């Protein structure tokens, strides 16, 4: 719940007052007190250069789960919707400019209507952006004129405020500068111009596109091919046997979970926890993530990337046998080649095998292996080439993981129980961010995980029935 609702709850609920170490009657903390306390938690300590809420979470969690035995570690992730409003391009530009001018008038003096009149953007004073532009949005020409006017007004006002940032106090310049930069970023990524110079909204998925002008760290992400969301992602590391969540992190929704999962492993090892095998879904099964975890002494039990079958195209590379020690590759037709070289690829290099043109031309599998190879007299440009096999950077580790996967499939079946850890975080409010920004979302996630761990710890320390052993189970039923 919000800070105001929490303060109101503490006024009448004795359980809340007891948890906050307050007397049964008297005054309660205000919303400002909670905000200042949260700001204090997000500051770094002077001894270990960590955020205070991270030190609090790691210390109490390590003490609560210090007696874990036979742990089954699992990593999983889930979407976390941002607190800011998710809007279309037109509303993001209109509402973003309206909020910018409201802050400008509040800090410099004057009224919003007066500033809008002086800057010739009277539509900003209205409640609705589309209504203030007075356009027939069902008509193409009217919609185009309104968008041209909106883009022109946004760029002009942003330039006006940017040139006058020195007129406000230094502490308030960062917000104005950031909001101006976000508005220009929306224009650059979402707006395009046709041959006549008229603007239109781009009908495509932009890379690293803003989805909220009030929460600029939010991004578009996907949990699967069909399930998409806008906001953040939350990934966690926990124990299935006890239900303790030992590490958690929130990041942008368009980022992959794998590299953040490696950071969770580093945090758990820093706390002194022993991790040997960790279960994870396909988001953590990439070869770079697997190798990074192995460098920490942790074996990831996660499905390797699936084999991409092609229909009507050349034979995929998994059909070729490769001897990496001898640097020899054998095609599906049984023809081996030692013509090997290293080619640069994305800051590194990868292996490339080539078969002679004469060999591929006479091969009975030529139409299925090299369907686009031209057969005929040689051109003046030189000799022709046969099949070329380009391997991934970590091809050997990828093939080894795919070969060993059938043996680990039975162990991997327990990973589905990791959804219970996600459900515990959702019950503690991790599905929806309660404040603006990624820093506030991380604070909320850590406090939710800490509440989950303290609940399990308190349940294990409570009285138990005589004929029932007291176990630190997170589901007492």
C-alpha cells in the first residue's frame, strides 16, 4: 500500500503499532517521515560501500537462513509493472510537456495558463492533450495537422526551457533537464516525417523505447513470445526447501535475466552461502551465463538454447559433426574438411569451416545443403566456394550442454516449484511498483523479500504441537 495508507493503518491497527514499536495510543509517523526513512535506506554506508537496505536485507536474511540444510537453489523472474502512467506517443508528449511547464511555473512563479499563453501553447492548460489540440482524430488530415503542431510545440518549449535553466535553483535543474531530454527522446524514437515533411507516429518497435514519461526507466519486455508487459523485471534466488529468498534484483523490462542472475549468485556467495547447483529456466540457459556461473563454482541446471530447425533451407549447423581438438568438421554427407579459420565476430572471433566447390557440386545432398549454390562455368571474379559453416563463439560448450541435458532433465523437473517463490514475492506486493523509479522498485523488492524471510523465520521459532516436529517450512500446512 502507499505511505499514506500505511500511516492511516497504523492509527487503528494494534498489530501494526506493535510491529512499528509504537505505544498502543498516541501519534503515528507521517508520510513525510516514511519518505525520509526510505531515502535514508537508499543511501550508501561508509564502511562497505553498499546501500543500507542491502546491508539490512543480507544481514537479517543470513541470520534467518543460517541453519539451512539440503537446500535446493532456484532462480526465477517475473514482470513488475511500473508506477508511472503507460501512455501512447501523443499523450506522452502532451502530458510530459504539461508536467514540465507546471514544475517550471511552480519554481519560477506565475500560472500555467499565463505561461502557456506566452509560449503560444494554450492547449497545455486543458486537461486532455487530444481535447486541447481541438482535432478530429478520426480524420487523417486533421490528425496530421495536430501531430505537426504537437511536435513543433514540444521542441520549441523544450529549447526555451533548456536555454533558461539557470533561472531556477541548482537543485531543481536536474529534473527539468531530464524531462526535456526524455521528451526529445520520445520525438526521436517515435516520430517520423514523410516526403512532404508531415509527422506521423512510427508503427514499429523501437530499440530501448520509452513507454512512460513519468517513469523513464520502464521498458517494454516479454515473459514469453505471447506474454508481453511494460515496466520492470524482477529476478530472485531462493531455496525451495525452506522458502527463503536470499537475493533479489529489479531491472529494466527489456534486459535479459541471465547476466543479472549471475549477479545474484555473486551476492549469495558474498553472504557466505554455499551454492553448488542452481535450477533455472531457459532465460538462464545461455552459454555465456552458464560459463560465468561456472567461473564462480556454480553449475546451472537450465535448458540450453533450443535447436532452430529450418524448413526448405540449408542444413543447420547442428547436423555437422565437429572435432574441436583436431579442427575438423564433417558434413551430413560424410565429407570431412580441415579448411578452418578464425573470423572476427562482435569483438571476438569464431570458427569457420569451408568445403571445396568441386566437392559440394558433386554431392548428392547439394540441393538440401547449399540450395543457392550456382552450378556452371566460373566467373572472372575467381573461384566459387562450397558450403561454409560458421560456428558460435561458445559452440563447443553449447554442444556439450545439449548432449548432457537428457541426464539433467529429471533434476530440472523441480524447477517448477520455484513459482512458489515468485508467488511469495507477489503476495508481498512485488507485482506492482509503489513509487516512481527503478531505485524505489529495488527497495520495495528487497523489503518484500525481507518480510517473506522474517515471516518464515518467526513461524519456525513459534510453538509447535507435541506430536508435530518444528520445521522451518515456508508452508506450514
